[in-house]
C-alpha cells in the first residue's frame, strides 16, 4: 500500500488503526508509527524548532493520559460495553487498548471516545511485549484479580526515571487476600480464599499502588480502608468511574479512601468523561510564562494546578482563572524559584523539567529538589547543551538563570523532558532539533499542532539514522 509518498508495510492493518501518523520508508527498513496488528512501532522522527517566536493564544487540553489509562483498565470490571470520552490520541492509549484486546476485549475508537466491550474478556494474562512498552499496563492487575480472582501480568521493567518497583501494589493487594509469586518475569496473582476487606496503610502515597489496591478492593467482601492514599485528581476520576459502574468508593482525593465491597454481579458498564490533563495544561502555561503570553489553556479544572500556579505567580507571572480555563501572562522579568516535587497536592514531579526550563532563563538562582523519582534530572544534561547553567547534587538541581539559550541537537529522555526541550527550542536563538520524540507522542496529543496554533514555528520530520 503506498500513501503519503511512502510505502506502508503490506501487513493487515487492524481495522481499528486510529491515528496512522506519517510513516517513512528508509532503505530496506520501514519505520512507521502505526498501531498495526499486534504491534506498536514508534516513528523515528524529530521536531525541528525555530527559536524566537511568541506564544500567544488559546489551546484546548486533551483528556488526562494518567487517568484515561486507568479508566481503560477499570472497564474490565464492567463486564460489558463501557464508553470513555475525552480520551487523548496518544500512543500510550494505543498500547493500553492493545493490552485490553489481548485479554479478549473489543476496543473501538471514534475520535476522542473509546468504546470498550469487556464482556468477552476471557484471559487474565498480559503479554511481556506490551507491558514492557508501558509500565501503566500494570493497572490491569487490580481489576483482573477483582473480576477473575487471578491474574498473570508481566513484571514491568524500570525506566529512565528509576526502578519503578511495584512492591506497594503487592503489599496493598496481599492485605486483601491476594497471593503473589514471580514466574519467569511474570507476576502470578491468586486468591485461594477469595478477597476480603482490610485496613491498608501505604508507606508512600503511590499513585499506581493506590489505584490497583482500590480497584482490587471493589469486589473484596467487607470494608477496605486505604490510608496514606495518593490524592492526585486522576485518583478521584477513577473512583468516579468505579462508582458509576456500581462500586462503592468514598474519600478519593483525600489521604483515606474507603471501599465497601460489592458482588461482581452488581457491577455494570458505564459512560465516563475523562478529566482534563493537568500536566499538559501546565506544560503550555510554562510556555506562556517563558515567552510572556498571554496563553490560555481550556478544558482544565484550575484547582488541579494550584501549586504550579502559585510558583508561576512567585516567578513574576499574572494568572487569570475561570471555571475551565487558566490564562498566564508576564510583563516583568522571570524571577528564580525554589521547588520541591511532592505527591499531590505538592508540586507535581511531571512539571519539574518544564519549571527547570523556566528557572534556567529566569533572573537569579533557583533550587529544584526531586523527591518522587530517584533519577529525574536527565533534562538538565540536555538543556545544558543549549547553554543553561544547571548543577546537580544528589536530588537537588542548582540553576543559575541565563539570558539566552542556543539552539542545537538534543534528545528526549522521557515525555516531560521532551516536551520541555521543544519549549526550550522556542526560547532559544537559532534552530533546535529534538530527537527521540516518540517519548513525546506517548503523552502529548498533537503537540506540534497545538504549539503552532500559539505562533510557534516547528515541524516534524524524519530523523536521520543517528542513534541519539
Ligand atoms: C504515576 O506513576 C504517573 N504515571 C507518573 O507520570 C507520575 O510521575 C507518578 O504517578 C507520580 O505522580 C501514570 O499515572 C501512568 P508512583 P506511578 O507509584 O504510579 C515508587 C508521566 O510523566 N514506588 O506514585 O508509577 C516509584 O518508583 C508519568 O506522565 C515504589 O517504590 O508513580 C516512584 O519513585 C511519569 N514502589 C514513586 O514511588 C511501588 O510499589 C512514585 O511512584 C510504587 C511506586
């Protein structure tokens, strides 16, 4: 099949191929970012950015990646056709949809709406090749155990951010009666005596551990209390969907979540609207703060970003809020800032790279402390190639503001670093080429298109065979 000036591998494309991005034929190798039958291949592309353009205007944020992925997993409990709206068009959603399909579910997409029929889910085992691509697929563990009483899920690997263990997931679910054993790189979960309510206190308010434990507790007999639970807005969104399916979850968004177990037979499919993506919104607001704006992000609950907005204001920005929008603009010079990343409602680690960029071009010095992940300063190395002055000591980054950055070749190491590097290219003098942008495609829908709508001059193009 030949289209858009390139040869698409002659394989049977799954009828649900949803977002066939551009694909390239290079020499004998086909490089495509198509979700094709059983396989998700990332494009080898780069984003080329011309520096010095303003960022002015309004963008609509997409649905939250870190909610939608778990809502898809939760649909396993509905045992029928659930409909999830405002789902972002990003590669992580494609992978999670493939995970559900390997379990036997039928997934179809209509724009930003996913229709997932899990009546036909007939296996509780997920394949390594998909789980290894995306850690979040571990989110099927809780619902599979709650529905089938067992699961066999490939152990997620580490990533650039650190070990990304799941010990807290397992401790929470063991308290509910789940027995785990590791089996050739897989985690095998069984419930020899069924699931029962329990009092659980998490060592750390882990988002994933809270989600898996909460979903597993939905059909556990009796009451479950999860203390020191994660409080992220995405946890509340997941609890809302679980309750719409007939579960009885209360306290989501607070440190104490209570789940009254219900029989599996009382659960049913539902229709749900995904909340707006607070991290995508924060990313665009940082762009507006950096260039002066005004930039408005629409489709977001401002309360999701309270701490980040406080920091923008402290750095010299003006903020205007509405029910579903935030506007940022700046007339004074950016001032340095001190930031500590913490679980919500603390400063979000997923905005750390973006704010390091702001600090790098602010007047004065800043200290950024990363408390959530053990290795999340890779952005510092890349922004340093553009002239930023950042010194890392343990989990602190000491930033000395500079007045300009120089465009050059840089590489994304994770999706937030990649998104911040593109913003850096807009600020920099000259041209910046951001490589390994498949990281960005994991969590930002049409990032180039949205930034272009704000006045940025950037485009995607095939990346040379440089092993960045
Ligand atoms: C979620 O990851 C998000 N991902 C992350 O977003 C986000 O940074 C993180 O929460 C914190 O807010 C998704 O929701 C898909 P954690 P998660 O469990 O659930 C350690 C992005 O950029 N830990 O709260 O994996 C863990 O290693 C991504 O969108 C254990 O030690 O985060 C980490 O250091 C990046 N044992 C810390 O806790 C466990 O059992 C926080 O992890 C679980 C976690």
